[in-house]
C-alpha cells in the first residue's frame, strides 16, 4: 500500500569551471575559492594554462578553444551543458595593453632572465617576440570581453595585473620556486578565512572594484601602463558570491592542454 508521501528529488550539483594560468595560481586560489560555494550545490573544477597566448590561438579561435576545453571535461565526466553554472576565467595581464614602445631591449644580459617586468616597461631579450605576444593576448582578451556565454554557459574573464604574484604577494619577477612557496603560504593563510580573502581582493589599494562595473574595470586596465601595475578586478566576482562565502565545496584540479 502506497503512503502517498512524495520524496523531493535532490537537485544535481552544478559545475563552476575555473581557468587560471599556472600551477601556483591553482595552488594559491583553489582551496580559497572552494569556500565560496555551498558544497551540496556546487562542484568546483580548476584548469590551468594560458590559453590567451597559446600557439596559433587567435581571436577568431579563442572562444571555440575554451569551449573545447569545457566540452572535453564534460564528456569525460558525463556532464551536459546544463550541468554547468558558469565559466570563470582568471588571467594575468602581463602588460598586454601597453604601447609597443614600452617593450624595450633587456638592459643587462642574464642567462636566467629573458624577460623582466617593471611597472613602467617590459625589458626583453627578444623584443619582437614580446610585442607579438602582447598583440595576441590583448586581441584575444578583447574578443573574450565581448563574450557573455561559451557553449551556452555564462562566461566572464577577470584579471590579475601584472600577474597573480604581483596582486597576491606584491612581487614581480618571482622564480618558480618562490611562486610555489608564496602560493602555499597564501593558501594556508586564507583557506579557512574566506571573508578575509574577499576583503583583501575587494578593498585593497589594487582593487578595481569601487565605482566600477565589469566593463569599466576592463577599460581601466587597458589604459596607459595599468596592465603592468598592480591591479585586479576579481573582487567584482567575489562581491557576487559573498553570501555563500562561509560554505564549503569539493573541487578537482585539472590541467589544461598547452
């Protein structure tokens, strides 16, 4: 005999697909970002690799290439596009929007230093190569800024300027070893302090958040030498997620094809 009692089906968890540039970015942000989402509703998946400067990835291919990454992940894990909540892309600016004249020849030759970033210029062993890279990266980012969905999934791209180490640690020119160590210390400091992390990203001197929206924050970073200076608009995203910042979520690390 049926009791007539109805059992409400639990909604399937949604996927937040996050793209960062390097393994230290993943190390620094992974655990912290996992605490932005309620664990019973969201899976957080992180990939890394700078797709904006990948070989042969131009503005007419960049959207499809990101779509391919997401579709590949979905196929491997039996997800449909409707299972995704959003795609969040966190990129370094790397001085991509500065004038070509601010990319200059490396002043002091050093076998370990091919490119040196300062807040006023990029010194490069191969000036032509860096100028070409900047053209590619700025062109790809401009294309992505005009894209609100990829594979019918909401998409936004946010920046760390000049790079993640500059924003999080106020350092330029860190070695890979220093990046890994700093990322570990940062993750240890903030992985259980989500509100402190959000306050840091939203209310610091580098935060391009106050009196800004998504579009104006990008207009700012494109001006003058700002893409070499210490700035980030990621706080705009964090503001939208503060209500769930005290929850936790499981996440998986994935490596993007480079």
